[in-house]
C-alpha cells in the first residue's frame, strides 16, 4: 500500500518526534491523495468504500464528503465542494497542536453513494487500536441562491473502551456512562460571501514561512479542490514544522502548528468545528494515563475547554441540546479525572453535570452522571447545605424509572446504600437520614434485582 | 377484429344477443376498465417492510399537486427546502436513535390523504412493527395573484392511530403546514420544518407502546419517558407546539405499565423498586423543570 511505503520511509529518515508530527502531516498527504491523482498515475485514491486511518496516531479525525441533503441526488456546486474541503482543512489545522493526530478526507469517487457514515464507521472501528480515538464528521448541505445551509453530525469513540466515569468512594465503585457518542449539531447558514471571506482569512493564516517566525516572508497554502498540496515533514522546532512540498511547484518552508487564539476562521460560522477540536482534546486527554503525562493531560484539557468555550459562544441562540449536553459532560469528566483534582474541580464538574441534565432530562445516563458526582461531593464534606441521603437515593430511583434495565444505575444505588451503612454521612440533616434497618432492606431488594437483570442480560 | 382470448372466454358468460352486439361489448370493456378497483399504486408496499426486523419508520415520497409545476430545469425551491429539511431530520433521527429503529425509504409510496390510514391499514403496519410513517406534499394556491406553495408534512404514529381508531385515544396523525411564497427566504420555513425532536419523540412513544403490548415493561417505560421528556422540552422551545393531549396519554400509559408490571408475578425487574409516589408519575425526572 502506498501509505505503508510512506511510513517505512519515515522510520528510516526521521526521529521519533518528527515521526509523531509527521503522522499529522500525513493528513495533508491524504488530502493530496483524495483530491488529485489522475487515474493514469496508478496510485490509489481514498475512497469511502476503502477507508483507512493512521493506526499509530493517538486520535484520527475523519471527514466524510458533505452531500446534498435532498433525495434527488443533485451534485454539490463548486462552492459547496469548497466548503466541504475547508471543513476538512479547518479540522486538520485545529488538530495540529495536539501532536499525534491523523486526519483523513474521504471521497465518493464512484458516485455510488458509498459514503454512508454507518458503513464507513463499521470499517474504521476495525482499524482503531485499543485506547486510540476516532472522530467521524459528516454533513448535509443545501444551497439556495447565495445562501448555504449546513447540518453536521459527529460520532466519536475509543477503541475497545467504554466512555464512562468511574469513581471510588470508600470501598464502593460508582460508574456512569455518557448518554451517547453520536449526535447532530444545530443547522447553520453561511453565505457565499462568508465562504470567500473565510477562505481569504485562512490563506492569510496558513502561511508557509521562510523561517520559523511569523514575521518572516511567506506563501499561503492554497485552498482549491483543483490544487493538490502535499508535504513531507523534514524538521520540527518548538511549535513550528518545516515542510517540503511533494509536487514540483509548491511552497516549502515553516508552518506554525501551535494553538490559535479564537481558533480557525470557519469555526466562527460552523461552531461544530470547535466541538470537533474539543472531542480530539478529550480523546487525547483520556489517552494519557500516567503521572509522566500529567503535563500533557493538563495541556490537552485546557485546549479542550477553550474549544468548548468557543463552541458555546459561537452557538448562542442556536444550540443543539444533546451535543451541548455531551460537551458539558466531557468537560466535567476530564475535570474529575484531573491528577491532583481540587475541590473547585469537583464543584465545577457537578455544576456542569447538572446543566447537562437540564438540557437532556429524559436521559437516565445524564442523571446517573450528575448523581454520582453529587455523592462524591457529599463525601468530600465540603460546604453547606448538608447533603441529603434521602434525596440522593430518591433521585437514583428516579433515574432507575427512566431506564429500569440500566445495570450501572442499579449498582450505583446498591453501592450508595452500602456506603451509607459503612460510612454514614456525618453532616447530613437527621431528618434526611435513612436508618440502618431501612437501608439493609433496600439494599437486599436492589441486589436481588441486579442478580435477575444480570442473568437476563447475559449473552 | 379478432377478440382477445380473455374476452372470448368471458363471452361464454354473456347472453348471445348481447355478445353479438359489438358496441355493447366495447362499452362494457371500457366501463370495466374505468371502474375496476384501481391498483393501490399510491400505497404500494415498501421494500423491506416484510424482511427488516424490529421497529421501523417509513419515509414516503414528497409529492406535489400543482397546476403549473415548474419545468425540470426551473428551480423548485419549495420542494428542495422540504426535502433538505426532511432528510436532515431523518439523518439526525438515525444518528441519535442508534440501533433502536430501521428507517425505510419508500419510493413510490404516496398516501393521497390521511383517510387511507384506516383500521385495516393501521393493523397491517402495526403487525410489521412500523411505528411511524412520514410523507410530505406541496400544493399550490394563489394569493393576490402571487403563486404560493403550501408545504405539508404528515406523521402517522401507528400505535397511537390504532388506539384512536379502536378505543378513542388521542389523534395519531400530526400535521405541519406552511405557505411558502417562492420569493421569500428559506430561513423561516427551514426553522418551522425542523422536526427532529418531534420525530425522536414519536418514535420513542411508538416503541414504548409496542413494547407494552408484549409485556416488555422496562423497555416500554424507558421509551415512554423519553417521548414524554422530548415533547415537554419542545413545548418550551416552540410556543405553537401543543401536544398536551398526547403527553397526558403517555403519562397515563406509563402509569399503566407500572401497574401491570407490579401485578405480573413473572416480572422481577427494577420497576418493583419504585415508590407509590413515583409510580403515580414515573417519568417526572424526564420533564423539563
């Protein structure tokens, strides 16, 4: 395969650091492959029916072609194709700061509509390494005169990993999952003027400089579906990469790969691109586990939170409740998992989980996340008002009603009763306390049901 | 003229005096063809309806009934706007409902009006686990000399429609209508036809009621609560949306699920943990506060 040959070349010629960043730039290679190779060159495209990801990258971001939304199979105009390309390029350049990233743009080369998200996801899931992340982005476009209406969708995952939060309080484990890992964003509208302005801004920002210095002379990277651009990484210095164009004509030099204040221009009009930036940050952060990576974890979560803030600001007045709730939950989760997390982190996380519940109150998982954070908060014995065991138990049972087969919620309920028995809440209002005999009765009832449910749900 | 074989055979049944009178025969043939029951082309079966397992949503054609339909190369924004919105919403439904439902595109299926969803058809659809059928229409009228396209979207929530026809439950047919002047911008109509949340609610309600019918109490309660929560959320976002009757019906059904589960000796699940207070309004946590 051409990409295997590329990786082999990288191993011979580059240091590990350069290899890491070069995986990133391999994304640009994929753009080249996707856009330009004529059939007579003999090299493969990256069609939807044979999707791939860069398996060594910690996170891969894959963008499917945005398609016309109606049923008539009308092809996209050149404007809409440009938008589709800008979305991919924006995603790539936002992701550069994270380091170990692959970005792939897929094409529907045969026009036989193989670029269905489900089918592509099924193929890519086989390629994702355990613990490594994948973000899939796709969308629908509708054009009317000079207006472009866009709706985007996203799906994210980690290989062989469930997206959940696990807390240990005393000897009791509390587990809660994210309500979903796939959702739609609010529909957006752009004009052709917006698009042209964004392209100009991008070309002013994505400059190949003569030296690793933004004041040194440079050439913009062109954004044109008909212009191939592909690079080799030949050197890395701090947040700069030195690139060499693969074609006979093209800019060589240094590009800035660090974070940008305010993000890239298209994300102002399509806030979901900031959300994708945040998803990549989340997956990168969750991928760093040990103390050695503490600094990277904190950096990734900081970038993720900045991206979520940009999403929130740009979305005001046109939110998608489910996507926004998931964003809040991801933010809360990374705070909870922070090395040396502070009381303030717990307080903020709890607030974020509560806000998510307000957005998607029908979700049992959203309630479960909020309640276990409340239990953690209660056992920190932090501030008034005193926690109410009765209310926490009542709310957990309320969550059970929303999903009676949810074993996580049932286990959390049982573990909460066990915890109250072994370690009663000291600061609780005496009127809100559950007495031991009552707790033991309830615990037995829940355990009996868990045994029945577990055996009926066993494969 | 030599009579075709079918008519030759039929001729044996007709008195000789009539058979020999050709104009009568021709008239009778034409009359038969005109008044014979028409093939149910508009309600043709949908591919996959018999073979796909599990709960299904049928997406029918969007049709138009206009006197002067635009020619093929003239822009027809009304149709395109409706198609864009419907397909975007369907994609959102597919993404956010996961594997709970199958969405079947039913090309050529064109309900003439709501009356075709009579008891017989509803029972057939219900037996095939169809929970929701969706179709759209563009009709033309003129207002002060200006051509106006009226866009309609119709949803039939099959289990609710069944209840409506058999036991006087709430209406199972939901309508969105909007007059679109061809000169106006798309924004307002696209907002109005953004029905993704309603679709998710209807599907969840349909799955909930179907689950209840087969004593899957846990699944029934979960989905009824999702439906109730989504509908209650939409009433705060869209002041013109008033599904009060449907919400009350769902609340009532959720209570019945709990009653039946408690009285079913073979049921050993978590519904038994609910207090009497919670059992009186089990989906309360799902509602917007």
